[in-house]
């Protein structure tokens, strides 16, 4: 692993990356414990498919194992690189996908009031996921990184390889489009016809 005199002291993953570069499997497991959930969540939101998300996450960490020795510290945090790799793998998977699979919910016989509320929440979540999937790719990525992955604007902009101003523009357009797409649902929640 190459280090520079401008190494990022604020990168908490750097010690693990060094160990992974030397072949330490326990360090890889620790890095996976730290990032697997967020990588899988990001992939799931971008692909809309849990199985694809798991495949993407697996490939991300295979790349971590294979390429940690070549990591050049100082340009960005390692987590930023992980998210960029995740985005790229999702793009590849979506390009190859010939048809979109819609997740279907099993019918529950005799739904109780608690189950009914759960079904309503699942329906709202499905509608939001569909609206998110309908956004242009870059807007969707900006919204997912900022709101679902809880990245700050600077880090999200680094992942997307754009300026903070461009990210803010994508977020603004994405929120406006989501409001438009979800207008009926918002009116329904407010009790408006």
C-alpha cells in the first residue's frame, strides 16, 4: 500500500486497509462489519432488488481484498471509494438487467388491524421506492447518498465526483421531482381528495 505525506489522518479505515493489503483476513472482516450494511443498503436502493444488492456488496468487498494494496491515501476517505465502487457496480448491473423485477408481497389471509397498518406502511414504502426509481440516475444517486446513506454534501459530492454546488442542484431537482411523483400520496396522507 502506498502512503503519501498528505495521508488523511481523519480516515478511520486506513489502519484496516493497511492490514488487508498485507493479507489480514480479520481486518477485512472488521472493515465489512463497519461498512457492509451501508454498502448493501446503497446497492439495494439503487438496484431496487435485495439479491442484486447482496451480489454488489459481495463484489465490492472482493475488490477491497484484491485492490487494497494499491490504495493511495490522501485523495479521499476509503469509505468514499467504497461508495464509488458500489455506484459503479450498480450501474453495470442495471445496464445488464433486461427486465425489472417488482417485489411482490404475499397475500396475508384475514389481515388484523396491526397487519393492516403494516401493509399500509409497506405500500407507502413501495410507492416511495418506485418514485425514487423513477428519478433520473444522478438525482437518485444524490438523494440516496444524502438521505439514506447520511453522507454530508462534501462526501456525497466526492462519491459522485462532482462539485458540492452540482450535488445541491441534483438534490433540489430530485426533491422537487419526488414531491411531484408523490403528490397523490401526500394528499392522501393529509386527507385531501
